[in-house]
């Protein structure tokens, strides 16, 4: 029997069709077609998101909740329907587990101050990994300073991989929280989160996963992962900036005190006593980013119109092509060679500072990210001040990667 006949049919991803949904991709930069390869920092918005935000601003804007007039009720319905959309997208058990925040950073700080700070005592431990974003380091350092707890860091190897055994070896009787990335923003490494979460759960350790770089590239299912907290930012997943999500297990959120006080997170206030609102509103003080939430809901709805299996396969093919193209450039070193990676390549070029490289590429219409990527411990590990980072999503093309390679060669020739 021909084994190929037993394989499922995988249709090619129509990248040129999808690109039509993103108007910014049609523009030029320095008289060159834009090749936007900075998606790890912020992805572009499709027309569906732009239209949803525009419709809200033009026709429905009002403050949400408590208003009895039509515009307020319409805005509230749009805002809360976005919460329901997030709940379905990540397969949370309840809408009460979906909190709107400004982004990943605020979500982690909320957990640090509302969950960890009241719980931790001197000598307790918070376990993270060496490749975390600053947003998954600094809030834990702050709470350690406040409580006397200790920050423990699991190592990574020369390929930029974090091995489950190394993390598990550091899970001790005083470990109260495991906080790790799902995907490294600096290297693209996919961490073994399922095993890490299972190991933490078996030891009674609460877990938080930074999903900012994972949510655009893979299916994320809260009931399957069974983590306690999961956080991500809207702007990484084709939504506006200033909006993000904290997923929290409802039983934990119920026990946590509010992080901020003010409007909408209360039921009653007197000078003697305040009673707090129910979930999820207990953690959403003040007027929220209404249009941002609506835009996030529209972004996730848009993803529902795409063959995501084919899109993710296309992103993986882009990663393989970029790795091949860049590996053939003399004097170029790919930083982060984990066996399992998201569609992101960090690299350094001999004698060319990353910032100079980024400037030269910009003249060719190519947008990449340069710097330490808010992961200075990673740069220190590799003894580099900075890297160049090209990150791809489903609207990127092989031709853009070929242009990247040609432009890097041109930059290197300039510094010989």
C-alpha cells in the first residue's frame, strides 16, 4: 500500500489571499515594499479588527455597565461578548475566569500582588526559567523583596532549551509558584509546559504561564493545559494595543483580594466598609479599554475564519526557510537553536551591531526587531549585547525572507 494514500490531505495556505486582509502590508517604506518581520513585538491588524473598532467608536461609544441608556447597553453588550469570545477561544470553563487587563505585564503584576504577596513568607520560593521576558522576572523580584521569598532560576542550555528535568529538580518543599513562558520571545524556544505544569500540579505548586508569544502560533486550551494562570496580550494576536487577558482558575480568583480599588470593582461603598463585585469585575477597576476589548474579540473571531492548522504549518515552513537562508550567510550566528521553536529567528552578524543592521534593513523596507528583547539575562548568557530578531506569522512570505537574507548580506558587506 502507498503510505502517502493514508496521510490526511493538507491544502496549501493561501497567503496572498490572507495578505489582502491586512492593509498595512500594501504600503512602501523608503520606496520599497514593506516586509514586516517584527510580529513578535506586535502583529498587524486585519480589516475585521479595524472595522470593529471603527464601528464601536462611530456608533456605540459609551461607558459600560450601570448605564440604562441605549449606547451604554450596546457598548456593554459588545464588551462582554468579547469576553465570551476569549473564553471560547482559550476554552476556559467560565467567563468568570477571563479578566481584561492592559496586557501580559499587568496580568503578571496582578497575580504577583494579589495572589503571591499575601501568601508568601520568608524562605518560600518562586521558580522561573533563565529565558523569561523581564515582565516574568521583575514582578517576582519585587514580591520577593516585599515578602522575603526567594527567586529560583532554572537553567537553559547552549541551544536555548529549558529541560523539564532541570526545572523539576528545583521544585522543592518551599516552591510556591512556577512562572514560565510558553514560548520564548527572545529565542522562539517552545518550553515543555505540559510536563512542567503536570509536575507542578503533582507537587501542589501553583502555575502561571506567559503565553504572549504562544497565543498567535498554536492552539491554547486552558482545560487541557490545566494551569492556574495564563496571560497574554492582544497586540500579539492581531488586536489593538493596551488590551490583554488574565485567565485564572475561578477558585483561586475567588480567594484573591482585588489589586486595585475604584469604580466597577465594587458593589457597595461606605466610609466604614466596601463590598467587592463578583468575578470577573472584582479585578477590573475603572473604565476599561472598551474598544481594545472589542478589537480583541474581533481578532479572535477573524482567526476563526482561517484554517489555523494550515496557517500554523505555513509559519513552521517560514521558520525552516528562514533558518536555511540565514544559515548560509557567512559570519551570521543563529542564537537559539532549540529543537522545538515558534516562527522566530534571532541572530547576530560578525562586526555588525544589531542596531546598525536593523537600520540598514529598514532602508530596504524590512522591519525587524533589534536589541535585548526585554530578556537581558538571555543576552548575557550568550555574551551578546543584542540580537536581530525576525519573527513571522501567517501573512509573511518566502519572498520576504529571501529579501531579508539579501539585505543582511548587503549590510555585512558594508562593514567588511
